[in-house]
C-alpha cells in the first residue's frame, strides 16, 4: 500500500525528484540556499532537532532551552510524531542506522 499525500501535485513531485538528485551536503547547501530563505531553512532544521529530542524523551522546557523553539513548535512536531505521516519516524530511524 502506498502513501497518499495531502500535498501531492506535479510541482511538489518535481521538487522532491530534484532533492533526491543532490549528492552531497555541499550540493544541499547550494540548492536550499537558493530555494529557501535563511529563516525557512533554520525553521526546518530546528523542527528536525526538536523531533530528535522528543524521541530521546526530553521535556518541552529542555527542548526549548536547547533549540530555542517555541512550545507551539514543539507541540506541533510532537503531534506529527504521533499522528502525522510518519516522515519524522522514517528519517530518525534512518539517521540512527548510520
């Protein structure tokens, strides 16, 4: 059974196909610095770190102190970890395997 995304469209497919073709951290920096604002990149990076810390069992106050994320952001990431599309779970598992 394949996953049915709520955001799927041809433009998003093309973006993800482009991302999958990046071959290094340097290429990621070059592409994402052109595609996203600095604030967007910082927000995405922060959310991933929040997910890692939530999975590690850290408290909201610990996470807020370490990442600077608001409790609203932490809560949103926590909701995604429990009720989302399992994207965080997928990538966190793959990162742990390395």
